[in-house]
């Protein structure tokens, strides 16, 4: 009802009630006059009831309307015959009042309570000089009383703060003031401060004050006050957060005390002394200033030069003693040592025989005693010589053994030490193209492992053993960095050899190897077909169907009725496995395979659904993804952006695939333009292994490909031709667009059982090579060698990581003996047993149920159970205008559901969604009907019906 009508109704109600009220007052006065004339006096206790003005027990309070919820205003008075509300000077219509009447037992007076509802629309429609207001007017026999005016306002809270707190850097014990002006709101917002997402309680910390006009004041800053501060504003409507302000409390450095002076730096002459101090009292923190001034002081010093002592000349020999010896002495006084000088070196006294053998000792001449003493010394010298001779012989023997062992080990491992199998890193590796046989001439250049397997090759191996130095072979070794680029030259071998065949693959059929506890439900690799072109076809008619490219994630859904009756078409679908024809512009990246479906001249009456896998980590904040189509001239043009609104086609982006609704065939692909450095491509990393022709060698090949099933199937097909085995289940690597390169390394190789060829333990791949790796599968090769043929087990780790990014570890634990291998499987299941399915069996939803759903939701009704609700329950919330242009929006939504649930066919989720739609609207309708009945009953009761 409009405002004018409401005002008119209020005025009309007042006109109806006022005459009746006047009549009642006149009748009461006449009765009182008659009582007075007759001389009948009223009791003193009775007049107090009718003779009292109404007194308000409860008056209407100020209120706020939150969102679209009406508010109730109440008032209660006694004694009161009637109570009415007046809003903005106009009487509120009688039908909008709800009243109750009770009796006050203590006083015997009637108590009347009345309330009304005020809606948001009424407040918005009021345009006056003041806020929307209402007051109560109560009647009794003696007159009326008015209550206070209660204002009614619409509550709100703006989103943006009028002033956000600003970060600051303050010195320790300084004052911190953070200003915050909350958003405008009704009622005014209350402000609360957070530090590092935790509320601040100013009552528990006397150093913090949050009462001053919503500002945060820290009187004396402490180191613990550093952190991120956020202003929170809230009222009865909502809460708002300000931008975080970073507060850094820094400490300026202070000098410690000086150390003692050091000793003079020279022993003689003029030098210097120094003392030092450190900036640790306190040390600078959080960007505080370093101490000003010198940390070292120096002064000059003079040191006395030391004088070393020197011997005087020897004195004369003394008199011969009874022991037949005389002696002489000398003193260290020429000059004596001074100022720390050295004392004289040598003896200060000498003695010798002084009789020339004529002296008698122990009754024997000295010349008879001395030979015996010297003979004992000779014996001691002879024993020393024997000891030293034995030690020397032992040292020589050990040295000979060490040299012999070293020469033997070197002779056993000369072959292959300096040869790197870098061909596996090049784009046209013979290792992955076994059909290319080299032309062997007298002087040749070839790449890849030397595999000599025919009789002539065995003769060549016998004549020139691989374990002896190859005198005719020149080895050119690329650096590991150039090898990892995948574009450098191969290792070249120039030598003489007989003509023959050098196969680069293993003729045995592919068998995959599985380790412990692998899922048994995944398909064996040997069942995968070998195709030069991924292509499939099927004949479809009016009943429609589904065309699937097994194990590629690519499928085509032809809805029922898309092809006219009595017509049939042979529809094909293919995936480009060669060089992509879509050349990326600038930072644009190809995120999916190029998928072609046709024939191009076919016309459909209902959009078909094309499912294309992609390798992007879907996020609208980091990617801008486009759908492109190739024209007949071979150029690519943009069909639409995934996030934009369009009525020509529809794109629904799931985490691993994009479902596109189209009305014409052609060649399509998805491209992505990274918006930020956080844009992520999902890569699948896997490791394959195989024996080389040399029984001691084992090759590991690590692949990093886009996380699309078709890209990995291409790798599987190539490895099948080469006799490779999958050694560990593939894993996902999240590769960021932050320009950092990729590193692949082999870790934890058993040191005494295996060794890796030089320069290949760690390889680095540039960012651009990985980011645009859709040209060909990116892989690195590692060559391992066993020390002995008895080693049959290999255990190591493959580390694949992006610098400053994600990392994955592949655990390799396998047996190199074919009869001991177990199977690792890849694909969870075939996409379809038959690539083409036609008729009802191709669809998950039975046709009869599909018709009932479309009939229910295509026609809008009063309760809102239309196709828009169906789309919402199926997580389709964008570009609904596309479905509005279709003849049956519900049918197109169900087609999209069929494309998304090709694998699981989760009919339970669809049934739950339909049931939830019905239950929700049933509850709403019940509530609406009960409210309507209650309103009608209240109206009838008030009007005495």
C-alpha cells in the first residue's frame, strides 16, 4: 500500500473514532449531571477509576531496522480505554494495531497493551526534516495522554573506513598512536583493536589506551608491541576490518665499555696499542641505528729492543783431575741478554780426558776400557738400522698394493666414465625414436647408448672390449647445464666400426613394474593401443550419444534431439599430437590439447557439450583463461573468456577440465594469461627405467608433462616402444609462473652398489622450457652403473622441485631383473569400453525422468521452482543469460550435468538437489500460508467477525 493510501486510511480511522469518543464523553457527562440533580453522591473510592488520566507503564523505544526485517513498537498504559499509534503526525490505521487488555488486580484498573510493526519500506518512503517517529496516544474518561516519541532508523554500516590505521616505526619507550575512524553507520559502530589477530584488552595492560576517539595509544613502546594491528568496527548490522598496520619497535644501538689497552704491537721500537668496544649495549634491533663513533682507538707506544746474549771466549783448561779429566767454561756476557733477549745457546762447560790413555781407571788403562764401551754403542746402532729397514720395506709393500688395486679398478671402469647420455635431453632423441637407424660408416657421429646386439656387434665387442680404453673414440662432453636445456648438441662419438644395426630400444614387449601396495584397479600399460594419431569416429542420429577419446579426458556429448529425425552423421574427434598450430602471444600459455570435432558443416538444433582437459590450477585471481577456435584460414581467434558473459557459447571450468556448450564444430583449445606470479600450472612427474645393452648400465628417465591425460598417454606410448617401465606412481607438481627454474636430481644412491655417470646427478631446466612445455614432453635422463652383475635391486630418490616453489619426491625401489618385476599401473579406468555410445545408454539420466524435470523447471511459477534454481543447485551461477536464450534451459543444464559427470554418473547428488528444491519451497509456502491465516484471524477478531 502506498504512503498516500496509508495516510488516507489513518485519517479516515481518526474520523471514525473521534465522533464515537466524543459521544461517549458526552454520555458520561450527562449521567454525572443526572446523578448530581437526584442528589445521589458517588462513593469516594469509585471516582478514582474513571477520573484518572492514562499512565504509560511502557513507552515505545527507539529502534533500528536491520536489513529487511520489520520492527515492533510497543506501549502499555492504565487506565486506558483505547491506545493508538501516531507516526510522523498521522494516525496509524486501526487494522495495523494488535492490542491486548488485562486487569490490574491490585488497583482494579484496566491495562491495555498495543504494538505495531514498522517496515523498511515505510521508513524509506518517509521524507521529512527529522527521523521517522511514532508515539502512543491513550484515552480514558478524563482525556488523553501521549507517550514519548520513538525514532525508527534503518541500520547500516559502510564498507570502507574513513581512516585506516597507518604503520609506524617508533623507538623503544616512545609513544605509539594509531588513528582509526570507523565506517559511517547507524547505530554508530563500536571499535575493537586486534594485534596479530588477537583482541587487545586495555584493562589488563595499563600501557595501552583504546578509549580516546577509537584511537590506539601505547604510552611507552616495548619490543613486544611490534606486530600487525587491525581496527575492527561492528554494529548490529555487520563487522568491518580495516587494513592492517605494521608497527615496528626498534632499538638504537649503544656502545659497550672500552676494553683494556693491548700490548705494543712491536717488540722493538715505535709501535701502537689499541682498545675496542662493541655496539651491544644494547645491540640495534628491528632496523635501529648503529652506534655512532669509532669502535677502535689506537695510540703510539715505544718498546725497548731485546738484546740476545752472546758467549765470551772459552777459559783455559783446568788442571787434570784424579778422574783423568780437565774442563773449561764460558759465560753469556758478551753481551748478556737484556729486555727479553734470548739466552746463549750451547754448553757453558766442556770436559775431556787429559792423560792420552795413561790414566788408570778401575785398575785398567783407559785404552782398554774405551773399546768395550764403543762396542756396545755399535750393537745399538746396528739394531736401529734393522728396525728402520723393516719399516721401510713395509711402507713400500703397502704402496705397491694400493697402486695395484687402483690401476685394476681404473682398468675395469674406463668405459662410460666420461660419456654422458645427453641425447635423452634433446628434442629429437634417438632414444625415443627407435625407428630411426643410424647410417654406420667408417667415420660416424651418433648419439644415445652404444647398443651392440647382433652377431657382428658381439664380434666387435670381443675385439675391442668395452672395459679397455677405446683408442679410436673421441669423446665430447657437454656441460650438464647445456644438456638440461634440451636444445644443445649431443655427445659425439667418432670412431671406426663395422657396418651394422644399432637398435635403440628393447624388442621385448612392455611390462610395467609395480612396487609395494599399489592400487589394483588401475589398467595395465600394455593394454594401451599404439596410435600415430589420436582419432575416433561414430555415427549418431536423432537419439544422440557420446563420443569418447579413451584415457585422454576428451569427450563429446550429442544431446537427444540435436540431430533432426531421419538424419544421421558420422562425427569424428581428434587430438593434435604434433607441433601445436596455436602460437602463443606474449605471456599467453597453451593449457590444453588442440581438439578437433566435425564435420564442420553439420548443424545442430541443441548445443552439444565438448569436454577438454587443462593443466591450470583454476583461480580467477591468477589466471585469465580464454577459449580459442581455429578459422578455416588457419588463424586462431578468441571465442570468449571463461569469466565473461556471452550468449553464443558457455564455458564451465572445473579443476581439471573445461566443459564447453557449442552450436558448431571446429578446432578448439584453451589458453591462459597469468595475471600474477602466483599463477600455477599443474605438471605430472613420472620416472621410467630400462636396462641398456650393457648389462651393468641402467637408465632412468624423468618426465615433467602438463597434467592432462592425453599428454601423459603420449609419454606412455613412447616408453612402451622403448621397453621402459614405470617405477613409481606419477605425482602432481604445482609449477608457479615466478620465473624460477626446475631442478631434477637423483639422491640416496647406494654407494657401494651403484654409481651415477659424471655431470648428471643434478640437472636444471630453465623456467621458459617448463612453462611452455606443451611443444613436446620435457624429460631428463640419468645413467646408472652397477659395480657387479650380482646387484639386482635399485633404491634411490628422484627430487623434482622448483626453486622457491613446490617439491615432489619419487621413491624408486625396483628390481632390474625382468622376472622379479611387478606391475605399476597408470590409468584408473578406460573412459569408455566403446569410444562411441549412441542412444539412451549413452546418458546417465533416463529419458523419461529427464522429460519430467524439464517440464517442471522450464515454466516459472509463483514458488520460484524454475530452471534458475536448478542451475544454482548444480553450481552454475554465472552467465545465466545463455540458458535464457535456449528453448529448454533445463535440458541444456542437464546436458552440462551429463558432461561433468561422465565418469561417476552421480544421480544421487542430482536427486538430492531436486529434493532440496522441493523441500525448501514447501517450507516457504507453508510459512507464508500460516502467516496469511493468522493475519486474517487477527483482523476478524478485531472487527468482531
